[in-house]
């Protein structure tokens, strides 16, 4: 099946053709233009050129995959509107994938930070382990990325710890009640149950007090890394290249924009299964600048 991949979540507009078979993928053609102000003018000619290079027509397409961002509103909507309208006109499914995930997958093994330029001196970012997203996507200033990665990881650890503490407390309570009932009857069991619940609350409270990697109980301390060293091995994306001096890790300079083949690979399972098309909902991580007026202003006549 011939699949068209589109992405306009970064300063680059990308159109690619990928053949999806039962056991793999094959890149057929790809066009990319890096111009953050020309997505609307560049994308359609890129699609036409890509199809021409492959000797294909729009009617030969079996599906469309679009990068959902995160990205700036103006550029991102060009790719999503194009993908949705083409899919509807051709009667084929459209699938959405996170644009950062395509970079993370293409980066391959290891711990990787993917960062794209969010403008306003910020980046959209996520972290990956062997191509699978671990944290994100988020938006932050480059100097704040390391702290955000630490918080995300600590919160996940804290949730797991709280869950484990709850299960352990429930088991302890059950065992205490069972033992007390066997030894001293139901009245003693009720007293034991109250004591067990108090112990359970203490266990859960201790775990919760360590939320975000900070021990509020004074029982242990956790040192927070000051940079990305030890958190990731390298970085990819044009945001990583732009702010590489602040991240302080090696940058994959050949991997700045989402590759079309990686976009399709992320949706390959749905494509092979013949899953129905999806609504292409953009990943906007910031609130729009425009706001609805709070009320009518009085006007003198």
C-alpha cells in the first residue's frame, strides 16, 4: 500500500511516500522545504513532486499519515487541513502521530531528548528510550528542560511508589485482621483493624510525601541533577541544535525534522489492520494568544 506522510509541525514542510507491506516499509520519495513562513505555499507542490517522482497519482494512495505536532498553530494547521481534505476527497483513512515521536523513533537506541523550536525562546520536547517516549511532550525554556524531565520522571516514580504502598498497606491490614480474629475473636479484630488502618495511612502518607522526588518527611533526601547529563545520552531536532549549548549533550545534526518514513512506521500497525481513519487533532501545548472579550465595552453616542 502506498502511504503519503505529511508534517508541518516544524519550520520544515515535509511530504513523503512510503510503501507499507505486510512485513516492512520502503521509502519511495520525499520532499522537504525549510521555511517557517511558507508551509502553505510549499506543501502542495511538494506533494505533487513526490507523487511525480514515484510515478504515482493521488488515486494510488491507500492512506495518509500526518504529524500532529506539537507545533506553532499557523504552520501545523496547513499539514493537518491538507491531510484531512485529501483523505476525505480520496475516500481513504488518515492517521495522526506525534511529530516528536517520529524524531524519537528515527534517533534509534539509547536515551534521547527530542526538541523542536517553539519560538518565544522555548522548545517543544520529549524524551525517549530506545525510540519509545518516556516523558512529554511539553513546552519550556531550554534552561528549564532538565528540571522538567526530572519532575516528570519523579512523578512517575512517586505514582508507582504510592500504588505499591497502597497495595502493601491493604495486605498488611487484611493479614492483621485475619490473625486477630483467629486469636481473640471479632471484638479484638475490630480493634486490630483500626490499628491496621492507621498503619496503612502512615505508609501511604510517607510515600505521598516523597512526591516529585522530594522527601517531605525528612527520612531521606534526593539530589536533583542540574543538567541533562545522566538523563539523556544525546539530542535530536532543530530545537536541540539551536540551544545545544544549554543542553550540553551531543546533538544528532543530521536528524532535525520528522522523517516521513518514521511517521508512517508509527502508524503502520493501524494501516495494516485497516483501522478506520481518525480525526486529526493538533497537539497545541500553549493557550492561544487571542482571547474572547470578557464583555461589551460601553460606547458613548
